[in-house]
């Protein structure tokens, strides 16, 4: 199994998970042209996608879903709450997800799980294939016991490191936006994400990918410092960018 990010941040998110001939996409908050261009850089294309899973209806995660799925005939999966979004109203068919059941797409088993975020019915995912487990977590306000349980035993984890709390407090956003980001229905701070990594860390964990960094309230250096303070040993840390993909990262 392997993982890639096509782009991650407030201006658009999309990731890929691949095992053999099965290629999954999680979210498409990018334009169709951007998604096609960035996938080509990774030697794949939207027509190769076996299924597209949507975490929630915020535009930076869903705005390109209907266009990509319609143009390339890609099956789409999301929770019933997310399916209420006008952004996907023109899709002829949506596969509804339940957070208490797994879905098998080709060689990959997908386990959705609920998260606290200011959306109708947000979900995140773990993926199992070829004896390996990948956890993906973005857009959650805090870490619930259920989230921690779902991410136990992962061989690799891609997790939101949205903001440095001090930078957010000093930053340019209006007070109500700062409050929303830091709330229990907002986004994870570096320290929250790093503490989660410490909680689920185990000898088999191969790498960590940092997703959804704020362009105004965070930096790769601050993420690295937070991870180094929290984890008992050094792990490979891949930091996803907003405007370009990070190449395929294997899970051996």
C-alpha cells in the first residue's frame, strides 16, 4: 500500500491511497485541471480511481468532487449528512457510508469513523490492505477516545497539523475565526496532533504525514518541533504542501 497528497490546506485537499490495481481518492477540493495535472505527476489519472471518499461538505474538500466523478465516471462514497451538500446535488448516484461498517473496494478495506467538526456528518478513514494499515485524520476539533481507538496499530498515519496555537492567537484572523479554528469543532493544533501521535505510537509505525497546515498560522518548522517534543523517537515526517503533490510514500 502507498499514500500521496495532491494538495492539502485551506485552498483544497485531495489524497490518494493505492494498493495494486485499486486506487482510492479521499476528497477533491481541487479543480479538475489541478487534480488531473497533479495526478499525472504521480503517473495516474482520475479514470484510474476506483472510488472517491468524501470526508465532509466544506468546499476545500468537496468542491471538485462532482466534476471529477461525472467526467471520469468515478463512484463516490460519503455519509448521508455530507450527501445533503448542494456541491454534489448533480451526481446521479451517491453511495452512503455508515461509520460503523467497513467498505471493501478492490484490495482495500475502508473503515470510516466519526469526528467532531463543524459539518453535518463528517467522517475520517482508516485503510487496510496487504497486511498494512493507514490512518487518515483531518478536520477534527479534538481527539475523541473513538478516534484514538481507530488509529491504534497503524503502520502509517496522515494527520492534520493545522495551526500553532500561539501563532493563531497572534495572527491576522478576526477573533471569531480564531475561536472557531481553536474550538472543539474546529481544527487540530500542532500540540494536539503530536500528542495523538504519542498516544498511538508503537514500534511498527513507519512514518507520519502532516496535513492541512495553515498558511498563516503554522510552518513546517513548528510542526517538526512539536513532533520532536512529543515522540520518544524520531520518525520520518512528510509535510504535505498546498500547491503541489508529495510523491508516493510506501507502507512496507
